[in-house]
């Protein structure tokens, strides 16, 4: 028994080392929910080992700064949290934030719970799960089974691959929810926040925009600006198109009694209701990513969208059904591809995995929602390869390799050799800093 225990430890270490080489050096990553940190951000994380071990429970003020903490030894922790909060507020042009969330789902949990308590209303209008909403919005997930909210679906226009603003306005007027949500996981086009902002407020609802997938595109000015269009809160992950450490964030503007009431409710839901240890070691790296996107975010976001659109067009021209063609296939980092004619999403994703091209199967809006194990589609994201330096011609080459597998032209094992060779041509991470010292040198020139 003791020998088995030590053998497990050995295999754990070997598997961890093998994973690092496999996914970071030998694969091309097209998972739409995965980000890629710069060398400087990775280094910053390696410099915060002690911080990673500490606790900082307590309350925040209405600027998103530390108000009280219930542990000693906080003098630098307080500064770090406040600085990272201010850097993020500056980047997104808002005046309130909470950076204590440990994931995007945690951000949704605290926001939905806080607003339902503030409004004393348990109804929430959400995008349908079948049309790209995250499971945390749904009655079958966090919103329904954990918080106990009654979720009511927006009307969805299958032809536009988007929420139908006119029909959804009628739904909001009739149901008078406490919360109206936008955003999702299969998220190609901006949602009609501006069109539904007034009717939502007249119904007494707060608008929550889940930007987990598109936060980096928002920072780069290449998607939509939810707060300016009428959203009250943005919830998000900090590790997808926003290329930072794993974590979550909530953003808002404190304007008037209505928002103060809501923000106090959300802060209470963050602590003490849903948070103890807030994973402090990620905060310096989070602030550093805010700097990178302040400087390079527009270029990164623009190229990411361009690469996704290029892939959509190229795959479509080569006989594969890509959703959203009449709208340019996408305005985000991801495309949705119907591969039912080639065996379905599960078979295609597994075959591409054999070729070291990593993406995920995905339900499409017209799929049978009970067929989750073999949906029609795959979801393809381009934020990782863009940060590695892929341009349009490189994306087309990658699509050719994907087509070889999808259409059965070559065995995945043969394509894998070409994928690894292609990956070796992109070893430097773009749109960011290569070291913390490079960051310091840059700051010296601007202070």
C-alpha cells in the first residue's frame, strides 16, 4: 500500500511535467475559454508565493477598496488589492470594482445573489442555454439550483444568432424581473444591451452582462462597451480573452442611490456570503495584465477578431458549415462550426485532439438539447494563437490542417506532425511584456 502511494506521487509529478510540454509546446490551442499569459505575467505570479498563502477576509468600501480586514499582517496586501482594483477601473473606465472573485462563475453567483436580495425579486431574464448562455445563468445550474432564481428566457432569433430585442422587451415588460442578463459562452455577436436597457430599468431590473469570454475584446474596444450601452454590472473571468491569471471580477459605475443599493448587496454577497480566501496571489498579475491591455489591448483584440473571421470565411469557402455567414461569421474571438456531416461535434473534436488541435464540441442553437454528448457543432477560439503571433495566412494554414482531419483526407497522426512543426514557429508571446524587468524599464520611461 505504501509503495502504491509513492508510485502515485511519482506519476503525479511525471504527468504534470508531461502536460506542460504537451499543451504549451506541442498543441495548438483553440479552446475559446482559455487565455494565454505573457512571460511577464507568469513571472509576476512566480514572485507572489507568500501572498498566495495569505488570507484577507473583510469588507470593501464603495470605491472597491479595502475598508476593513479581519486578519493582521495586511499592510501590503491592502495596497496590492487597491492598486489592482484601480488599474482595472482605469482600463474599463468605471468607478467601482470587486477583484475578490475567484472565477467568473463566482462573479455571477455573488452578483445574482446580491441583486436578488437587493430587489427582493427572484425572477431573472436570461439568454436561452441552447443559444449560448452559460450554465450559471440557467435554472438547471447555479441561478436555479443554488440561488433559487426563476429564470425566464429571452426571445432568440435563430437567423440572427442573437437575442430578439422586440420580443424580449415584451417578455421583460410582462414578467418584471429583478435581473436581466446578457452574454454567454457561445458568443459571436454583441447582445442588444442598448435596445433593452430602458425597458429593463422601467421594469425595475438591473442589467448584468456576463463578459467572461469577451472581457479582453471589450478592453481593446473591439466588441461592445456594456456599461456605456446601459448595463449596470459586468461580470467576467480574467483568463480568457482577458489574458490573466485565473480569477473573476465585477465592474460597475456607482451613480445614485439605485446603484449604491445594488453594489452594497453585491459586496455583501461577495463577503461574507460566498468568499473566504480570495486567492490573493493572482492580484499583482491581474494589475500587470491591465497595463498590457492598456498598451497593447486594441491591437490584440483587433487581430483576434480578424483571425476568427478569417477562419470562418476560409472554412466556409472550403465546404464546411460555419454559423453566422451573413454577418461575417463572428465579431468576437470564436466561431461556431456545424460538423454534423462529418460525424458530429464529439467525433470531430476527438479526431482533432489526436492531431494536437485542441477545441471543444458544442451544442448549436438548433440541436436537440438532450444530445449533449454528441452535438452538431464545435466551438473554435482564436485568442491563444493570436497572442502567439498568428496572422491571417497562418490561420488559413491551420484551417487546412483542420480540414485534412475533419474531411478524413489524412490520418490525425500524420497531421499531428505538421501541427507540432507549425507550433514551433510561434514561440514568442506577442502583445505583452517578456519580463517584469521589461515592465519596470517601460515604467521608468513614463514616470
